[in-house]
C-alpha cells in the first residue's frame, strides 16, 4: 500500500533523494512523488460490520476548484470520479500553515465511490452513530475529527433567501467562527 500511517514507511529507493517538502510526514513519501498536488489523506469508516462509508482516499490541492473534478490522482483526465481535493482557499504548503476550516470536495458517485457513502446518513440515526470519527491527515499533521453535524444544503440560485454560506475559511474573530459553528449545528439533521 502506498500510504499507511500506522506502519513505518520504507521509502522506495527511487525516491530516496526526492525533494520532499520540509517537515512532511514520512507516511506520504512513496505517494508524494506520484502527484505533488498531494496534501493529505482521509479515512472515514463505519464501525459496523458493513462499512457503508468506505472513504479512504488521498486529498489533493491544485489552487483551483476545477482540476480534480474530472482528473484522478494519477492524472487520468475525464475520470468521472475525479479526486478528493481541498478548497482553493485552503493552504497546506508548510507545517506552519493554519486553516481554521478545511473544506474537502468529492463527488457523490452512484458506484458507491468517493463521498457517496455519506448518503447513508439520511434517515438513519444508527448509521450516524456508527461513524463518529474522521481521520484526516495532511502532509504535516495527523488528526482525528469528531463529527458534530450532518447538514444538507441547497445552493441553487433560486433559493438565495435560504442559503447558508458554509464554504467559509476566513473569520473576523473567534466569535464569528463560533457563530459559524452554531449555524451549522442549528441546521444539523441530528443532535450530537
């Protein structure tokens, strides 16, 4: 496997002298040379015997929100799955970068790939309870996140009155950020 954060990485000899970003987690060393847009890895599984989520993918960053809609990790274009990618407003270029919110995009595929497993949260509190934690590692840090809301949004132009700007990465103050979190919680399908 190219990425396994739980076991020491044996770097492929062809990548021994590769110019890796300073401070990068060793677990990414065999994967990064394959696509230098790599910025992280997300794993989100259900704790039930039938893992309905099956989210275990690299996360890329190209500086725009278009490239990886139809291009996969290996550069194959016109791939309907595309790839998971960070929002263009996020920055993960060094260990010193700080993002109060990381936004990850991915398709909802009928094949069951990418983020389609998230649909299983709709009308199933048991499925919600079976998936309390997300592991999302960046090139520079390993993190687990506790799920605090499940929200469905409609951003169609005709629904401007009811839109909620959940795609925020900048906040004027801690109070502004907490208001943002409270707005998300207020829209959650479930109470956590």
